[in-house]
């Protein structure tokens, strides 16, 4: 009977649909939201792992191209995450208030912002990709190989912004299964196209590392097309009609206000990662390649945890909208406990399997050694990261995006970067960077717990 119940719950979670998460049993709500959100983030993480797996067969310089480009894209991802956090908060609050028209209007404003940001952010990558790679410390060989890759990846920024933003609409409305399916589609297309375009097959020419960029952008574009179809099909909690396709200044400002603060917190974090990549690059291409592969593996482990954190954001926003502040708080703590259990298992797996994981991606001993050290050191703080991720998203779901901004500023700019410089110089090795990541992320979690307990986030108006 228990097995049947588990399978029935899994099917219900994957099926999606309209549900009232403010009234059902809270643990059940977390499961129904968390399963598709975890699977959605797992699919997003596969983009990174699949690309680096195939590109790894092209050599160290090709992996460095991907790693350095990802360093620049972290800024784009930060804005996308921030915009998504703001959209989720507003849509979830309107959904909890049973204001469907307000949710629809806010959703359109989020899409408008995604289009504008994507077009603006794509220009530097289209016009000066080589200059950006040089600024990241790339060697001439890496610049020559990576210029087309960066131009395509950054030129496709609008697709990234739209994919994140529309999925945020689905999550805020409580239909996480749609967001999951969009990522499944996008990732499936990327997995098929990657080897075809990178290595070639029959009449399809081998494009090398550039093929990975074409595959990724094409897969994401197909995911966006799927999202748009469901936004207008009239069957979800958020349904866009012709009357919504306008600029509603009050709703737009609300999304901008929340997304701006959320974007600031992610930009602060990603800017610190840019500094860290620059520090690692000073130790040579092998260190950059090892660090790049390790980060991809870490992202693969962390993104499902972000799915649980996103579930907390939706539940906090909807329950505050429905006037259930205590239920909103309890949902965040329950998500934190679940995330801690998952991240604890991941920490053990990373420490034990680090050599095998790196060997799967590279046969270069120097690259593998750096990656193993990165995986083991960074994963030492996973249990702390679990709570930091959930509570940061809980703040965002409540509309209190300012608190994580200040926490990120302190932990990443005032602690992580200076500590990374000091330790890297002292140890004369990239391991100093890895230690600084574990320390700063753990500190962030402790501060999040302390401030969340104060409860001021319950009073924020959205």
C-alpha cells in the first residue's frame, strides 16, 4: 500500500495542474511542488554536465573556453535568477490572494522585462567576444577557439532570460510540472544535438566547441516555444490573453522592484565567482579546466537543491498572500530540513567519488587533481548550503529580497574574495579558492538562519 501511495503521489506531482497549496497538508504540498522543481533543476544542471562531457574530448583549451564563457554568463544567470525570483514572488502572492487577473498582468510584465534584458545583455557578446575572453585571462589559443562559442552563447541571452522567467511564472502559480517539462524538452534536444554538432555526422560538419553553443541555444529556444504555447492555451492558473499584452506600470514597477533586489543578490554572488575564476586562471589552463569541470559537477548536485528552495519560495509567497504567516514559516523550515538531508548525502558522495567523477570527464592527471580537490573541499559545507539556499529563497518569496543582498555582500565580497586571494597566495595553489568558497557559503547559511528567525520578512508588502 505504501508503494502504491508513493507512486500515486509521484504521478500526481509529475502531472501538475491547479491545486490550492495554501489549504492542503503542508508536507504533501512540499512533495507535490518539490518533486517537479527538483527534476526541473536537475534538467537545467544537465545542460552544464552534458556540454562539458562532450567538449572534454576536444582538449584542455576547449574546456577552458566553456569555463571562461560560463564565468561571464554567470552575470546573465544572476539577472535571470533575480528576475525569476521577483516574478515568482509577485505571481505567488497574487495566486495566494486569489487575484488571477493580477497574476496574469504581473506575468506579462515579467516577460517584457526578460525580452528587454536579454536583448541588451546580448550585445557585448555579439560585438566583442574576444575582448571578454581576454579580460577573463584566456590565452591566445583559447581566445581563437572560443570567440564563436562566446558570441553564440551570449548572443542567445534573450532565450536564457525567457526560459527562466516563464518557468518562474509557472512556479509562482504552483504548476511546477510545466516548468519541469520545458526543461526536459530543452535538455533532450541539447543532448541529441551536442555530439552531432561538436563531432559531426555524415553531412553534418564537425563544429567543435562552437557546436556545443549552437546545441544549447537551440534546445533552450525550443523550451521557450513550449512555454509560450502553454501560457496561451487557457488551461492553467496563469492564462495570458490579448488584453494582458500591454505595459501595466504599477505591476511592472512591482516586478522591477523585487527583481532588482533579487538580481543584486545574485549579481553580488556571481561577481565573486568572476574574481575566483580570475584567481584560478593565474595557475594555468589545467587549473581552469579542473575547476570548470568541478564546478559543473557541483552545479549538478546543487541545482536539485535549488528546486527544493524554489518550492519554499512558492509556498512562502502563496501562504503570505492567503494570510497564513505561520504556515509560510513552517514551510520554509520543512524545506530546509529536506534540503539538509539531500545535501548531506551529496557531500558524502562527492568526497568518496571525486576521483571517479573527474576521471569520467578528463584523462589529464593535472586537471583531475585540481578538480578532485575542488569537489572535496567545496562539498565540506554542503549541509550549511542547504539551509542558506532555502532561506534565501524564502526571503525572496516573501518579497524581502533586500536581506539576502546585504548577506551576500558581506559573505562574498567582504569574506570570500579577500580570503581566496590570501589563501591562494599563501598556499601557492588554487585550493585556497576552494576553501574560501566553503567558508563563505557556510557563513551565509548561519546568518540566514539568524535573520529568518526574527520574522521581519512576514511584514513585507508585495
